[in-house]
């Protein structure tokens, strides 16, 4: 039976070589490192609050606020390095190897980490992630931003509850998941850190994600990989995960109908079950 957890009760902070990093932690066992997406007000808890308790029954679960988000240190664009931040976090916590679970931007970070530090990652799990180093042409916008990315940037410029409601609704297929509580938390978290908003806008969408990952790098990966995508994702088209699973040798894809960009929220029970089974498999 999953335990009852709160953001406050699981809140932790650690000082790495370069950053103060905030995270939420629960459970014991093999480590799952959960990495959030890039939206305004994103935190480890806001992205993974629906998953932490269930996964903590079997794992040590760490949901990170990456530098530049949440209660972690602010970073100017030229110092935003998510792969290095993840590595320093593992070192500071004395974790030799972890399974990485990344949503959207967090998925890109997890992929880049697997390429750069394959000895420190046991499993790679992404949800709604882009495919780095791959030119897409069929369904993704040709050189422009997706509908969801346009609203995401609008949220950084205007983190009002009204704009954050637009963001939460476009991130989900079923508007029932765009609860007043989720909208309020995202808006409050975004407006609490105007420095994060300004730094993100200055650095752009690609800041912090390793730009050097190529298709050949993906084909050389040997880490077991599981990729989730919502069939109705209006932020990052599921074509990206099709590309990932076509290139990464030991990979599999779960494509869910009636699901937007936040699969881990809209299909939390199935997501938790599949991740736990995948990471636990011999």
C-alpha cells in the first residue's frame, strides 16, 4: 500500500560542487532519479507527486528541482548544465548508479547523461522526450514551435494563474487533470522565482541539454531503455519517441492513447507499474 507523502515532508537540500539542489526523497532500495520538464513552475514534486509514493514502496526515489527551477539555485544561461548537475547530485548523495526517469526536458537530460556517463546509469526511462541529434520531418513543426511550446514560453513571460491554466490544459488530454490545485501550485512556484523565469527566457528552450548528442550516440547506447509517449501530446510529437526506439538497441516504446504530455500524471497507475517492473527486471 503506497504511503501518504507530502512535498514538505519529503523536502531535502544538498550542496554539490557548483549548486545548491533541492529534491524530494522517499523510500529505500535501488535509486530512481526523477527529472522534470522545462515549464514555468516545474519542480520535482509538481511533475512526479502522483508517482513518488507508489514508486517509493520499492525504490529510493529522488525527484529533483534542477538548477534554474524550484527551490534550487538560479543559473544564468551559460552555466546551465543539467548533465553535470545530475552527476554532481549523485556524487554528493553517494549514489554510484541510478535509473533515470525524465519527462520532456528531463528525458533529454537523461539521454545525454546515458551517452556521457553510461557507467552511472542503470536504466533509461523517458516520457514525452525529444530525440536529440535527429532531424524530424513528418509530423513535428518544420522549424517552428509546437502549440504546447508556444504556451510554455507564454507562461514564462506571464506566469499568471490564467496562463498557467492554459499550460496545464495543453499538457493534458483530459482537462479533469488540470485541477485548480495543480494550476495554483504551478503559478505560485513560477512567481516565487522571477530569477528563474528571466534566466530561462534569456537562455532559450535548448539551454542545459547537451547539444552534442548524435544519432550515432543513440545507436551506441547499451543501457536498457523504456520510452513513454502520449498519442495526443501537443508539446512534443510522439514521432520523437519512435525515432528513439528505432535507434537505441535495447529499447521499447509505450504509446498511450487519450494521453497528453504528462503521461505520468494522466496514467499514473500504469506508468508506476510499468516503470517498477522495467527497473526491477533481471
